[in-house]
C-alpha cells in the first residue's frame, strides 16, 4: 500500500520534507499547498510534484491524502490540524507545535478524538547517534540518571538568523518566546524522556549577548538562555547560545555508573573514561582510550556515509519511516503525546520568566 502524502506550507523547510518523503518507498507525494500560489507552484516545479494548490480545503477534498505535513508558522497549526483531521488525515507537524501549551493540548486531544496519528518533527532525536544514546541508557550502562545537560548553539549570521534579524515582521517575532521558541523544542525534547516530572522546579534567565551597541537598542533580541530544571530524582540544565563558538549541539547524560555525551554536530556518542590504574600510570591511559573511541566513531560514521545514513536530515527520514509504518500497522506514534505536551508546558513557564509581559 502506498500512502498519499500532501504538504501545506511551501517555505524553506518544505524542501527537506519533500526530499525525505521521496526516499520512502511506501509514500507518494501527490500535492503541495500554500496561500501564496507562487510558493506552491515553485516547490511543485522544482521537485516535479504532480499538483499544487493555494486552497487547503480543495486539496484535501480532491486528493484525499492519507497524511498531511504541516510546515506553516505555528500560529496556524491548530486550525490546520483540525481541518486535516476532519478530512481523515494523519498529521506530521513542524515544530514549534503551537504558540502556547493550551493549543498544543488541543492539537493532541483533537488527534486522539479523531483516532488519527500525529507526530512532531523532532528529527535530531532520530539520528543514528541519538538512537545509540537511548539504547545505551536503556541497557543500564549509565546506571540511574542523575543529571542531564542539553546544549544548543545558534548562528545568527546564518541564513535563518539573518532572515529573522532583517525582517521585523518575521513570524518568529510574534511567538511568545521569540527566537528561543523556534529552537527550544530541540533542547527540551532530549530531556523530557528522562526527567518525567510534569511540574519540576524551573528557573530561566535570558539576556542579549550581542555587542554593546546592539544591546543598547530598544527591545534588543534576547539571544542567550539558561534553564535549570529540578525533578524528584534528577536535574537538568538547558543552554541556548548564539555567541559561543564553535557552534555545538550536545546532550550529556550523567549516570550513577557512567557518563555519556551525544554530539549532534559530530554525530558521535562517547563515554567518559575513568582512571582504572593507580597513580600517574593510571592518568596515562584515558587519553589513548578516548582516541580509540574517536577512531571507532569515525569508522562508524564512514560506514553510515557509505550507506546514505549521514546526510543532514537523515533523522527526519528515520522519523518519517517510523511514523508511516505506525500508520500502516496501527502502532503507537514514535513520540509519546505526553512528552510533546510536557515540552510545551515547560516552554510556557520559561517564557513567562524570560518575557514577563507574556500572560500566564
């Protein structure tokens, strides 16, 4: 059986969706849609998509897709999800899920009520190294989790950052959490599986780390964020930095037996090495063992590269394949709804602290 797929929202991220959909044999992209006809037409033309629309209802009625990918700004998500569910579609949703946790809950409730599957594009969590870290934790190799550190670096001089800075009407500026909300999912969704408290102690602080002249402007863009979370049995730090270099993306997990780090830039998982021999001799071995680990990771990555598992959005490919298979076999969605809602709830609390004008 081939699943019929359609996309609503033809901005830049839609390109990645088209490319990864095309790699899945059980999926067929039948149409794309955007309120701006030229956006829909150009995406369809570049990727040879059979049909394009600027009317979502008409696309749903005429094409009757099995799955709709929603890649529009988040303030439109709730209405579009409801429309897609009413047409009998499953939904693959871009992050951020919605501006506020109440809307996220409404989206998840609507999916459950319609008996349709929904997932969110938390694609880095489905990279090969992220899966390897999950397996390492599940095996008990790290012991009980004591603490987690999730770090996300951002390049404001990059393509997305410059688009945001140049356009005061960019949709990101309308989000309660502004710049942070567009990426905070990728920091928090790595923590929620291991800090399961719905209402942990949470403290957040943000500031503008730009040069002085920019900081003195009216309403400077906050671009540095630090979060501390304390649950019943473990704690976590989450750090967003637009100025630290080199730009990094990591999750470090401290356990009662071992500590491991997944590096999402280097695509590696490494274990901290302990001193196993006494005195000075014992301090000689760990650097060589770390070098051996790095060599092993490099060889593994070469193998992933040779088998086309090393491209930028491979995690999205893996997530999509799992999501589509779940639809066909009626298996649970790849990301539990409770984790999606917990991320959204924590984000609400963070933005209320960072931007006091954000209503509770």
